[in-house]
């Protein structure tokens, strides 16, 4: 019997997901937890074959902190991310680098989910179709690397800060220097306007 532990802070998912596996004689959901503390406590008592983990369980989604800690503590634990961030190429890239066992969109249907989990049971890494498409894009085009200053400016733009406030907050030497940074940001992310820059930054996981 292939055992799964569900980890999600949305009760609806914890209620619905076990039903998706109910038609399989080979897969069993042995638990469902909604907090980090509950997760760590469960793993002290029982180890599932697979952890189906919502990466938005914590606020630290940009660096997959929880998944990294789990891998460090339980290297043999197989982890598949279940998330609505199916288009975030940066998170997908980091999940691959961590050697996680899959990345599944929450927009997937029950039948497709069951098919993927059955593949995981046979030892395969699993990805929903939309995530596969993003992985293909990653191989075709490297994710642009931002300088620390560019990242700082981008973060403040996303927070709605105005030009003058950003210049003062980051102690940028002049308006021209700020404009050069923003110009480089737009070039790297292929954006013509600030709104397009923020949209692409969010899609690629920079903010």
C-alpha cells in the first residue's frame, strides 16, 4: 500500500483530496495536517511514502524553506508540491534544484491527479501538464539574473512605492541612476512598461 500525507492549510482541500484517491486499492491517505507544527509532529510518529505539500502553507514560498528543511531532516522522504503557483517558473526551478519528486497544479482534475500519483507510486517524478510546459520554457530560456539593487527596486515597485520614495529608501545617488536600474530591469524581463514589468516579475517569481 502506497501511503500519502496531505499538508494544506485550506480545509476544503483536506476534505476533497482523500476522495480523489478513494477509488484506488493501492493508495491510502494516512493523514491530513494544516500547520507546520502538526506536520513535524506527525512525521515523528509515522512516515508516509509521499508527502503532498502545499507550498503556501507558510509565507516563505519564495525559497521553499519548509521543503528544504524537510529534505534535510528526512532525506528519504518523497515530496510533491501541490500549488496554485503553477506558472511561477522560479519556484518550479527551485523545486527541481532541491530534487523534489514533483510539482502539481491545484487546477488539476481528480482523474489526472490519481494518474500522476500512481506514477509516483512506481517511482517516477510527476508534473502536471501546465508545469511541464513551464519546465520546457526553462530549458529554452535561462531565467534572468537580477542584481541586488534591481531586486530591491522591483520589490518596492511591487509594494506600490513611488519613484522618489524608492530613491530615498535605497539611497540611490540620482534620478538618472534609478532610471538606468529600471531600464535594465525592463530589458531583462522583456517589459516595456512598469505594469508589464510587475506582471512578469510576479509570473517569474521575483516578487
